[in-house]
């Protein structure tokens, strides 16, 4: 049985508690959603009673998502696959790829890319919470995500060697120490872990079973048995963190070599002495006078909770067994309980299951309580963990719906307040008497100044009025003169226009006569063409009548055809009724991406099946396939869309092929010129081409030739993208290389680059990369010899041209294709003469992908031909 070890390799021990301080004379007031660090304390009404609690203001839980860069294993295993997520940080959006064509978009408060620095993460996620804690409010910062996605790196990184790598815990304490005074304020910390539903003290290993105590009056949760250590400087805090990390339980799993097996909870208790701002109060005896209340000496107690949750994991991926399996169960149960509580709070449920786990009891104030909460969810880019990534994103989306009622807690000294009020009152009375005398003097002085100013203004106004009157008269005379000149000019232009109109009239009449003659000739030609058509129709009628006396076998055949047509008509009517009820036909648009392979595996929230699965059960797959040959264009289009959506499901692909659906789809490509039918049929074939058995059937039934013909005829970019995607899938089969080349698949793939659309070019590049990889493997195994078929078909110039394309998907596939082509000496001379050597050198130096960069460098180093040419050209390598 695998045993969980501590981070320093030592076996865990017991912990012993030290009692925490109890607060008294608590007072609450509301807190705005975002309070600047320099903002003064809010004013309080003079009528407010001491110790009363305000209602507070809502403050939604803020959620940020952070993407971890690919690790070494993912760079190798997922080299041919795109990341499962696409970030749009400027729009604060995240796109989750369900497959190569279908995505879902989510919005967060902040979206942090893999390039985001630790400082940037702290400023957008934790700094507003830390500022709130310094103002006297409780705050929580929590990290949630799959094992190995960087939660501990984001939250608990100490940054011993590189200060830029410091995590949220270290940076938070720096700001708290910087925002407090050692003379009047105090800071203390507790460092705990929740392991197997037991709260253990990381600062005192002997204290291994701390009880949770709830205040029956307020519902506040406290841990009186936890160790509280007072912090005087940053170095003292770092030593405590290092001590706690050595006692935290960790283990080696398939997903993470140092996977946390417990939830780490750092509690920072801040006690600050502040002075409330002064504010004026009106005097009831004289409305013209006022006095200022003295400031109130206040003590604010706040708490910052930093939670590094253990990673959610699936046992078959992490490889946990024995004791590690029990740890994984405990972790997943506590995370599940947290998710249920968040759902209940977000949906305003009358019951929130807080007591299902000690984790939810500890975080009672963080979700639905009075604390300001920030959540950072960490995800990885690997498409192999798309399910865990989706679950993490949805957890963050639900947390964004939670609103807390933010409140501040204060206590103050009544005697000190009374003494200050008396001193301030004496000062205010003396100041008021002085101000009254000064006020009378000021009133007399202002009256004299006002009389002098009024006289001066009246004189200036009379002078300005006279000047403005003269100016208006001059402007009036000038305007009259300009209007007279313009009137004379218009009269002259009118007379000249009359003379020019007579000449133009003659020219117009001659043109009209010529157009009339052309129209008469055109009508004669049309009449002769209509007579010719009538003759052809009459000849056709005579031939039809001459065949009516043929033998009775034709009559029986016609009757069978009529019965078949009647049956098809009934089937089409049934199809229409099903479409009217479920309306699935409109869900697959020819301009959309290919349907997701798992789109119908997800059933609706109410438990209903997807409309295509329902339609298939109601009508039957065989009947749907028969409707592909319907004479009604709408029925035919709806049927092919239904088949295309069903083909996106791996479970349906074998049934569709066995029922002859693949043959019917190929017939549609061969028989119909309707762009929509061809586009959707090509998309369905591309989905079926993901299956190796279906790939062989597509080739055996002439599918490559049909796809090539469709590629040559089509102009619509979406149709070309579907066809290119189908051929690209076939290019990944080692057994079909020769057939693909002989049936014109590679030439068709290269022919589609005429479209120039980025999506089409990306599919073409993917197909070339797949073909080059299979071809390289066959050459290495001795199955194939001679130069590449891609070079035979003239693909090298296009590959070199797009090796440094601006679009990342195109560039990545082309770089891989060049590396695979260069692995065999027989291709070296053509690649050198075609300019591919320069691109390989660039890839080995500048490619953003470490695996591709290493492959290019290894290929150039191992090839004598390339090495010789590099030396001849004097290239630095």
C-alpha cells in the first residue's frame, strides 16, 4: 500500500493547540464592492447606536482562471493536438474546444494566460482582498483545480531562488506588513491542513485533531485549539511557511510528482488601531454655526484566509491505490461537498449542506457569509484532460453566482471617546466665537467690493454693446454685396446651360434610335428560339407515344415504382412530423464546424435525450438513410443533416456504416450538385473517417476519388474545409498511403489551397503533416523506399512558403511536416534546392514548441547532406 509522505520526506506526527484570542464589543458596517487602498473609513450617522450592525452590501465572489503551460509529457504526447482551451484575455473570455471545430465560450472576471506573471496574478486576484482586510473586512483567496495544474505554485510558492516566482501567500503578507504599524497593530497566523477530514496544525505536529467551534449567537466559526504565532517581519513569516510545508502531506502520482494530499489553510489575523474620520454636525441653536465631533479610537479585527485546495483527480488517471486511494476519496468528497454548497447558495436554496464536510464549515464565511472572496481556478491545456478542465470551469462559473454580504467589525474605547469629545467641544466653542467676529468684518468688506464691481461692469457693458452694434452693421452690408454677386453669376450659368441642353438633346435622340433597333433584333432572335423549342417538344411527344405499346413487363415495373414512390411519400410525411416536433434539422448548419463527437453524449439538463437520438428512435436509422434519396430537396437536406449529426457520435458510426449510410453519403457526393448537401455530406464522411474501419471502407468504395472531384468543383470555403478535413483524417492511416496518392487525394488536398481561407489551409496543413509522419514511419520500418510522394506531387514549394505562416495551426503542422520529410536522405537534395534548409534552420532556433525545435535540430545534425550544405553556406548552427 502506497503511503503518503510529508513534503520533506518525514512521517507526520501529532500537533498541540494554543488558544486563540476571543473578540468582544463587535460592530459591523457595510463594505463597498471595491474599496481603494487609500480610501478613508466610511462615515457613520450620529444616530447610530454603538455596537449595532449594518445590513452590509452585496459583494459577488470574483473568479479568475489561470492556464498552466504544457509540461514535457504533454508536449510529447499531445504534439499533434491543439490545446483544449483558447484564451481571450482582452475580452475576459475562455473558449473550450470540444473537438477541432466546436467550442464553448465562458466569461470570467479575469483570464490569465500561461505567460501571466506571479505578480500579475496577485494584483488581479488577491490584492483587492488584502486591501479589504487592511480596512477591517474578512477576506478569502482560494485556488481550485485538477491535480498538477499549478494551485500550490500560484498560492504557496516561496520564491527562495527567484523572488519573481513568489506566490499569493508571500505577497499578501508583504502588503499586510507594509500596511500596518508594529507599534499599534498586530498580525498573527495559523497554518493548518485538512487531511482525511481531520484538522491538523502544520506549526505544531503534535496537535493533530483540532475541533471546530461555532458561536451559537452569530454562527461564526473559530479554531481555538490552533497555534497562533505573532508575525513581526517577513523573514519570520517565511520561516513559518517553510516549517508548515515540511509537515504537509504529499505523494507521487501519475499526474504530479508532488501531489498535495490535503487542503492547506493559512489564516492571517490582523488587529489594527484606526481613527475614524471627523465629520461636521449642525448646531440646533444657531443654523449658521457648527462644531466637529472628535475622531473615535477604533480597533478593527479582520481575518485573511488563504486556501490551497488539494487537486481533484480521477483514480484511473492518477493511479492512486491503497492508502492513496482513500486519500483521493476523502479529497473528492470534500470538494464535492463544497460544490454542493456553492450550488445551493447560488440558487438561493433554503438548505445549504454546510455540515457535510469540515471544509465547508471552515469556509462558511467565504461563500454566502460576510467575507470578500476571490477564487482562482487553474486548468491545463492538454486535450486528454478535457473532462477535468470542463468540470473546473463550471465550478468557477457557479461560484461567480454567489454573493456575500460584506461587513466590517470594529470595537472602540468609550472613555477615551468621551474625553476627546470634551476637549474638542471647548476648542469648537472658542473657534466659533472667533469666526463670528471675522464673519461680520468679511461681510462689510464684501459689500464695498460688490458696489465697486457693479459700477465697473455697467460701464464696460455699455462700451461693448456699442462696438458689437457697429460690427453687425458692417457684416450685414458685406453679406448683401456677396448675395448680389452670386445672383448675377447664377443667371449667367443658367443661360449657358440652355445652349448646352439643345446639343445634348440631339445626341440623346440618336442614341435612343440605335437602342430601339437593337431591341427589335433581340426580340426576333428570341422568337426564333421559341419556335425551335416547340419543334423539339413535339418530336419528344411523338417518341413517347410510340413506346406505349411495349410489353406488359414495363407496366408491372411502373406499378412497382409507383408503390415505392407512395411508400417514400409516407416516409417523408413522417419525417416532416418528426422534424416539426424536434426541429433537429436546423441544428446542423453547413457553415458551422463539424459536429462534436461527444455533443449528443451530453443529455439536456432535464434528462431528455438529444433531438437527433430521439428522431433516430422514432423514425429509425434505415428510414432516415432512405430519405437521402428523396425527391423533396428539403427532406433530403434534413436527412443528410441528421445523418451528419449522428455520425459525430462514435457509438453511431458503426451502425451507420453497417446500414449502408457511408455508401449513401458517397452517392450524394457523386449525384447532387446542391452545395448544402455536398457540404454536410462531406462533413459526415469526415466524422466517419475518424474510425479506422470506416477509413478502409471509404477508400474501397472510391471515396478518395469522389472527395477529390468535390474539392475540384466546390468554391464554398466551408465545403472545402469539410472535404479537406476528411482527406486529412485518411492521411493519418499508414495502410492507405499508396491509395491516397494513386487516387489523387494528395493532389486534391493541394488543389484546395486556391481558396486561401485560413480554416481550409489549416486542414490542408494537417493532412500533409499526417501523411509525412506516416510516410516517415514507413520508410524507417523499411516498408517504403524512394523519395516522398508529397515531393512527387509538388507539395514542397507550398510547404516552404507556409512554413512561417502567421496562423499558428498552419505553421505548427507545416513545421512538423518539414521535420518528417527531412529525416530521410533521399529527400535532402530536393529540400535544399527548394529552400527548405533555411526553414529547418529557423525552426531549430525560433520554433515556440520545444519538441519541434529539438526534432529539427536532431534531424539537421544527423544528416550528412544537410551538414555539408550548412558548412558550405556558412550558416551558424
